[in-house]
């Protein structure tokens, strides 16, 4: 059985052991779960999250784990 996406981003997950200063974030885990669900359902997900949420890992981990092709579009307002 593979680890859940929230476990991967948790305090005992591989990122916590590999990245100095990594701290689990509930909002990151919630976003990652939403991305995982959207990919599994072949749905669409629109997320807005502030700086420091951990958006990059929150969308990349579930996308990579799915083994599917995904489209990710990001926008930044300067």
C-alpha cells in the first residue's frame, strides 16, 4: 500500500527527512488532496493559495504519483 499524499507531506514523510527546514502545512496537505482527487476523477481544479502555502509540492507530488498527463497553468501578479 502506498503512502497517502498527506503522509508524503507530513512530519514523518520523505520531504521532511530530505529537505532542511521543511515543515508540514495543513493547507498544503489539503491542496494536495484536492489535486489528487481531481486527477483521479479526471476533473478540473482551480486553486488560489497565498505565498508560503507550498503550492509547488502540493500539485507536483499528486501529479507525479498519478502517472497521468496533467496540465498545470500558473499565474503571478507582480
